[in-house]
């Protein structure tokens, strides 16, 4: 992983945590995800004419990824409904890198070398510790439905990460793959919302339209950067590095949602920095 790739993934981490915070901020989660996913489809349609059409071999991956993303959105909405942002987000994102490491070895033949494995392990230790501290520090008994939804969200993240990593490499154009993925994945939630509210959709969305569409733009930018990076480095280190968004998410939770930050998250941030250094050494 080169410094340029690492910088792109770190920027993706910031934008990713930001759009997730916007989604959490909108009280009605279906409203938030309708605007973000629907806005992503509109952005994809605007980008598509300016990008190469993905090669034929990429389309099966695009279709499978779009289906996984629909499940991911449903699980993420449930996670945000059931748990605090500072708890649900670290569990969901922290689960993914370890699962990606296994799936990438099985399906992409990417077995991490010693430096990469050490970097992934150290980063995941920080992320796991942060998630566990969020459960312990909440002052309540563990909310197992919320934890289960967040863990399932993490597995879905790992699944689409590997599918998209293989797909974008087959596409021949990371921008084209990004555009068509946004088009395909973004229609399901708005269609469901239109069916559920039957004629009330504009009035439901209007109060949050501006912030929701900002979230959509951040979401497309975040994943577009990751897809570009996946054409230039192994999937597992990118997944681990992207999940530094957890630290950004913790800071957002503390600043905007009045959730505790504290020493454990500083330790987790330090472990992430060490893990990043090890992964860069591998590059």
C-alpha cells in the first residue's frame, strides 16, 4: 500500500463516518436512508456518461453487490434504531476487517504477509477494544439485539467489500464501476419508502432534503475512493485502514451526540496509527 493509496482510504474514512453520522442524526431512519441511497443513485446517473462502461465480467459482481448493499442498509438502519451511534458504528465497522481478511484469502488469493497481518491484527485490536468498551461503558446491560444487528451489519460490509474488490478489478474503470453500483444499489430503499408512504414521500423527505443529499454525496465519495484503492492494493489492509472511520465516528459522537470519548478511544486511535504504520511498511 503506497502513501497515496493510504491517504485516499483515510479520506474515505472521514467522509464515511460523516455520512453515517448524518444518517444517525435524521430521526426517521427510513427518511435518512431514502435520501442518502436515492441521492447516490442520482449521482451515479450523473457520473455514468463521463465514465467507461464496466467490462462484461464486472456485471455479475455489480448485481450481487447491489443485493448485499440492500441488506446492509436494512441492517444499518436497524442498528442505528436499536443502539447508540458510538456503540453500533464501532461494532459494525470493527467486525469487517477480520472477515475480509479471511474472505480475501479464500476468494482473491490474497494471503497477508507478516507486516500486513501484524498491521491488521493491531488495528483490529484497537477497533474491537473500542467496541467492547462502548458496550461496557454504556451504563446499561448489553443490548443483545442491537449488538446482533451491528455484528450482522459488519458481516454484510465484509461481503460487499470482497465482491466489489473483485468486481472493480474486472471492470476496467473504478469510476464506471462506482457510478453503476450507485445506480443499482440505491433504488431499493426509495422504492420501499414510496410504497410505504404512498403519496406522502415528498412531504416526508422535504425537511431533511439538504442534509440527506449532502450525506449521499459523502457516501459516493467515500466508497468511490475505496473502490479506486482496491485496484491498487490488497483488500484486507484497505478494509482495516478504512475502519479508522471508527475513530472519526467516535469523535463525531462525542462532539455532536454528546457521547463519551475518553481514554479508551485515545488508546484505540493510537493502536490504529501503529497498525497503519505496519501496513505502510508492508507496502
